């Protein structure tokens, strides 16, 4: 049986399959570039594992306090070497990306200090962490103020505005690498490096933290290679490689990371406590697989952009643009199209493929939201997923795919559903 027949069994019509193959023919050179980055990053991870002599004893489970947890401590050395930092905190006790960012911020900001975002508004969930939206236990409640310099209309840094916002209280600068669910562009590591250099030029002792979510292993450099004092992210996104069932990381200077450990556990205890609960095999192996998994997700994002751009839908980033994260926004223009797209993604999943996604009133959103995800790890967005609020401009955000082939099937099925609904004609 050939591939076309296999796709037919999976629900992809001949017309959609052939359309996809035609789009793919032009993408081969791009895919080769992505493979080269993955190859480099695989080497980086292997070097770090070899240098730290990873062996079977590091996979042992610990419970209770977790004193002398050599597997956990060595994993942190491996992460520090991968990100070229002095230290790392990599823990299942960090519950998600927002938690990792909260630990990094609240550990390194004291009452009277100011936090500055030079890249406009931060990710939604950080609004309550910072106190932009009132919340119990926000940084604002603890006397930490917040300043923001917006991007210029073309999405570039407004250096004059940033200079004007840096004052004697500015302690920490937070830079979000991925656009997340905003419409601004994501930043390259080189751009972030330039921004860090500028900020440290204005105030040499200011600390720079990068929200690295969705950006890990997309390029051969990480922001920590270009001056970031901390890089922070979630293990159920890129660096967990789809295997980590929970967790977050903070890599950075010894000074910053030590404070994070004291904040996460307790002053005096720091990194000494925190049992690994048997998760070390998935953390090590997930990191090992991550460069390849990220390359598959990137291919999926580029394929989606090219499939939908050629059909007249606006895509961010565009089909030909460079990638700095794994997120692909596709503006579909109507609620029906969003539902059809998500149905296709869902029906291509290995888990919950028989479920039909429906828009629902998710708490905290002012419009209904639709989500498609059939993941092994609940909520994991390094696995193939798509979501978006049902409102103008009716855009879905598409990301992940543990393998390129699965991402490809998901995109073909999304197109299939749009064709079946009569929204797209091939
Ligand atoms: C996902 C994400 C977060 C928050 O991570 P959660 O794990 O959802 O809490 C923060 N910033 C960015 C840019 C993200 O993509």
C-alpha cells in the first residue's frame, strides 16, 4: 500500500493529499535547514549528557525530602551545560511555565524594585503575577512596580522609550521571546541579544530574564548565549520533548538561580530538597528527544503557513518568514472555519480522535474559545494542538506535533474538514 492509500484510510481525500504534496515540494530546502539546526542542537544535548556522565543511577526515583538526589542534581548540570549557564533549576515541583516565571520574578525582585518589559504587554497569565490585573499575592502587592515600553508599530524595539523607562529602581527586565497569543512578531535570539546589550549599556547591573517558552531549540543559540541572566520555560513545551509529564526550568547565573531555589522551596533549603518522584527518565529522555521533536513541530508550522497562505488566509509568521518559535497563527475569518479546522486537528490525534471539539465559555475569556488537542500529556502544547478565541479576526493558533508526520496529517485533516464544509475549494 502506498502513502496515498494510507492517508485515504486516515480520512484525507486524494485532492487534499495532492494539494499538500505540491506545497511540500517547495519546502524541501527549508526542511533541510531545520534538520541542520536540529542536528546541531542534538549534538549540544549529547555533549552535555556525556560531559556529566549520565548513567542508569541518575534515573532512580527519590521520595520524601529528596536529599542527595544525584539524578536531579545531575539533570540540572546537564541543563546548565545545554543553555551555557552557571546553574539551573529543573523541577517537577515547578508546575507550569507561569509558575517558573513567577518563581524567577519573585525571587529576584524585592519591595521597591521595578520590573520592566521592553517588548510590550507580557503573556496573559503574567498580568496577574505582575499585578497589571489585580490579584492576591501579585508582585504589586509586595511593593514591586511595573513599567512597560511598547513595541513600535512595525514590531521593532523602541529603544528611546526603553531608555526613558530604565531608572534607578529598575532591577529586572523581562523579555518574551515568543509572541504567544499576540499578533506581534516573535523575536530572534540575535534580536534579544541586541536588546539585552542595549539595556545593560544603559544600566550595567540590571538583570535580564527571557521567557523562553516555545523558543527552545528553534535556533542554534539560546538567549543565555547572548547575555540573558535567566532563561525560563515549561517542560510540557519544547524542552520536555513530549515525555516530561510536568515541570519547568530556570537556567541562569548562580546568583539568580540560587535565589529562585530559595523562593521555590524555602530560604536555607534551596536546591537541596525536592524529590524527583520517578520522573528522571522522562526528563532526561525528553531533553534528548527535544531537538528532533522541535524540528518536527517547526516543519508542521511552516507547512501550515504555506498550505493556508496559498489558499488566501493570512498567516503569522508568513510562509516564507524565518521562525523564532513553534507557533503558527492562521486567520480563518469565520467561526465555522475555526471549528472545521479544529475538528480536523482533533480527528488526526492519537488520543481522543473520536471527540468533536466545540466552542465553550472558558473562564477568564470574554468570548468563547475552541481547542483541539489529543495529547498523551494533558495540556501539553508540544503535542499537536490548536486553539483560539471565537472572535474577530477568527484566528487559530496551531502548534506542536511530536513527529512531523503527525503534524502533516493534522494539517491535511484540517484542510479536509474545511473542504467538506464548503469553506475551501481546491
Ligand atoms: C505557555 C507560555 C507561558 C505560560 O506557560 P503555562 O505553562 O501555560 O503556564 C508563558 N509565556 C509564554 C510565551 C508561553 O507561551
